[in-house]
């Protein structure tokens, strides 16, 4: 009787574990809330690559300081998750200011009328470790209303080197040559 009970218990545990494994495998993994994205373009002989994550509006007021997504007047990591990076294959000029080739953090300070674009030596986790003394270049560009509403934060680079940052109803462009 002891062997029967022991075998029944072993069989029951094995079946339960098997059912648990099957259920776990059957569940689909949800896509990340802010999926990774890359914008890449060759401008002349120079390649610009921007790696970022795409947060979504999801009905929120993203520019509100209380929402803490991308509040006006505050340093933003220009995406979600890890720091957005911008990589230049050669020396470039960002809005006319020289930047040596290399990989940098891309931060911004969004505003209703203008955005500050920041190329920074720091590539760390988000805006929380941003240090202004590590800035390589800061430029101010006009903000404008986007041509269409962008649910997901999107970065585009034109063949002429215009980098467009678009989210919700806002857009800011800066030029890399």
C-alpha cells in the first residue's frame, strides 16, 4: 500500500507539473510596453544611428509635469527604458556645432515653443543619471505641430540629415551634417 500511495503521489505531482508547463508555454508573451526601435540613415558618407524605445501616449497628457513622461522644461531621455543613443560614424555638425564621431546619449528638454537637443557623453539608464557637465552639444530648435498624431514616440532621419522627433501632436527637428 505504501508503494501504491507513493507512486500515486509521484504520478499526481508529475501530471500537475506537466499541466503547469503546458499552460506556461501556451500563454503568448505580450509585446513590451515600449518596444525598441532604430532610426538609421546615411547622409553623404556619414551614418547616423539612433537606438531608442517607443513609449505610447495611451490617452495620457505626456507633456504634463505631473504625468512625468516627457514634461515640458525637464530633461527627458527621449524615449523609454534605457537612454536613447545616437551614433555618428564620422565627425558631424549638429545644427552647425561640431560633434566628434562616436556614440552618445540623446536627451531633450521638450517645450511648447522650442526643444533643447542634448548630445551627452553619458549612456546610462534613463534621464535619472543625466549630468549636464557631460554635455557635448546643446542646441535649441523650434517645436511645431506634427502633421499627424503619433501614438508611439517616433524618430525619423531624412536623407538630408534632418532628425525628426515626433510624439502625440508635437514635433521637433534638428539637422546633422
